[in-house]
């Protein structure tokens, strides 16, 4: 590795460049978004009645969404159309609504309002910061459990869930977890589906935001997590699981459609509860997606392969810089995901906050250190989430080189 003086000299030269680079949030690039531009004009005047006789411009339809949308999106979560509810643009909003109704009316086999107790939710770490913000805002106590490269530490999950009836569930990302990119193993999915819990209404909240977001790396397998819904049904716990997904990184970010899957009895109850809040979701937006996904060459799979072709070089560029600059130094390790939107870098010491601060000085915006932990507190101060998806490849390379430079400097300074 370079000397301290060489690194400081390089740092000052980078400062003079006046860069403004962002690898903070997992956003699609303009090229990814352009794939879905035909959807903007796909629905024509006079074509607003579906084959099932639903007038998209009027109220009827129901809170579960259009039948055509349920059919075309059911492969997104690997479920049957009757097990899927299609909503508006955000799966996180569907998750929030479900958690609110859990607090007010209960879930599963014992519909007792969770708010009567002091509900707790297990959360794998490093994890998704917006999950933590949502749970904290609703008053849930979060219990962190470590990820092991193939999903959560199930020994710990099983022990905690079996010992405390106030532990009401696990909120996790089974496929290409945010930010580690790991996929929960088949064995762990089956254990989650069958495990004994002190709370009879223990619930698995599975955010499958990246289930079909494969990078299609040559010679590497394409694998989504084992279907949790069918696994729970086979284990005799048909009410245990809820799956969430959306088209936010398939079509337009923040302007797609979200979906929720569960057993048919759960969905019937949710439809009644959700129906008290609204007549139904945006049917016009749902039907535009139906028409677009039907017409895209290769359907949804073809669209995802085209997304992967745009994203893969960016991940390869980021991983290449990490290997060139940090490989063999012992300063950090990082993930090389097969899909999803993130790379997780783990420093060898408590250097994350200082690294992020130094990078900010050079015009590179990173996710705040600690964001992948509840309340923003990484006990090791070691984890940095990298999102290489939006910038062009040359900017990804530049940002990653600066990140590595700042990590080297932070390690010499002794961290924060």
C-alpha cells in the first residue's frame, strides 16, 4: 500500500477536481428507465375497458387490484394469481399498511391487536435502512440478528422466537438482500416456515424487492430464494408469511405498482381491512403495466435480462476497483452479488464513518455509515453500502477509486 504521504498527496489532487459523484442510493440509471418508455403511450383513448369488463376510469375493481395485473405479476413473487394483491406504486406502503393493521387488529391465527403488548420484530443486519425507519416510526422494538452469507442466523432466530411471545415476526429480504446481496438458503427458508414460535401469530415479512433482479453474470447461477409462501403452507403454517414486491426497478422507480402475496384467507381478510381505507388502487396504471409487460420481447424475463445487461458492467467495474486497490491489503472484504442493487463493504476496523466523511470531502456521496443497522448504529463502525447502479461506468470507477483511497487513509488515521 502507498505511504501516508503518497495517499495524502493523492487526496489533495482529487480534492482539486471538484467532483460530484453519487453511489449512495440504489436507483436505476436513465438507460434502465428508458426501457419502459413505451409504457407512457401504450394505453389509448377508447381502450379503457379490460377483457374482464372493468372500466378503468370508474370505481369498480376492488382493493385486490385488476385480475390481469395479478396474473402477470404473480411470477414476480412466484405465487398463484389468487395469492396476490396488487396495489399502487409502493411495496413499502403495502408493508406499512399491513403493520398498521397488525397493531390495530392483529394478524394470522390470533387476530389480537399487537398494540396491546410491546411487539418486537427480528431484523437481519446489515439490513435495509427504510425497514428500520418504518418499524421505529410505528413503535416496534427491533432485535438485530446477523446475516451469515446465506441468510439470517437461524439458530439465533429460532431461539428468540421460541422464547418470547412478544416477538411477532421477522422482516427480511430473502433474495439479494439489501445491502449484502446474499440469498437465503433453501434450508433456512424451510426452517423459517416450520419453526416453533412462542407467538402463535409470528409472521414472516419477506421483502422480495430484488427477487428477479439478476445480474446474469456469465457462468454464474441465477437463483431466487425458495418460495416462502408454499414452504409455510407445506409446513402447516399457511398464515405465517407475507411477501412484498414492486415494479419500481422493473419499470419506473416510484411510478410502478406494488404487490403483496399471502394465503387466500389472509388476503380475504386484508381486502376487507384495506377496503375500509380505499375503494381500490389505480387501475389505469396497473393496466398500462399489463399491456407493456405483455408486449415486451420475452415478457418480464426479457425486460430483466435487458436491465441486467445495463447493470452488470457497473458491478464488474466496482468489484474490479475493489480488488485492484484493496485486494490482499487486509483492509476490507466485500460482497460480489449475483443480483440486486448493492455491494456491501466491511472494513477491517472501525473506519466506516471516517471513510464516508473523507469521501464526502472529495465530492463522493455514500450511504451514511451505520445506516444498515437499527437507529443508524453500527457497533463495529465497519459497514459501507455501495450502490453502483445509477452512474455511468466511468463515474462508478472514479467514485470507487476515491472510496478506496479514503478507506486507506481512514485506516492509517485509526478510524473515527
